[in-house]
């Protein structure tokens, strides 16, 4: 990657590194966000997903509402919280 500016990034603060809106803030992989990629929001996978309470708390505060999490991180969170809620035998 060259040092040129990328239209898919935005500054998160005055001294912060830019955030790539196409990357998941949790794992750093592609987030699959249609809206950030320039397509209609209605095409995004997240329109059909359920986001449990607390899932966004894993994102560092300075990165929240800057880019979307990916499906894999959402599913990982759901699986982890399901296992924590299961009664022990």
C-alpha cells in the first residue's frame, strides 16, 4: 500500500490513525459492509442480522461508529454468549 490517501478511510480524531471503513474494528478483516463499499445500505448483510446487546462494547471506544463489525465477529460473539448462558450440569 502506498502513502497516498484512500477514499475508504476517515480520521477518528486529531492524533489517531485513519480508520478503514471496509475493515472490521475487531479482527481487521473485510467487514462486507455494502454501504461503506458504495452500494445501497439495503444490500448489506447486516439488514438481516440480529445484533445482541453488548456486541458493540467489544469495539474500542475511539473506534465505535466508525466502521462495521463483520459477520464472523458477530457470530463468534453470539456463540460465546450462548455458551456463557448455558446452565452447567
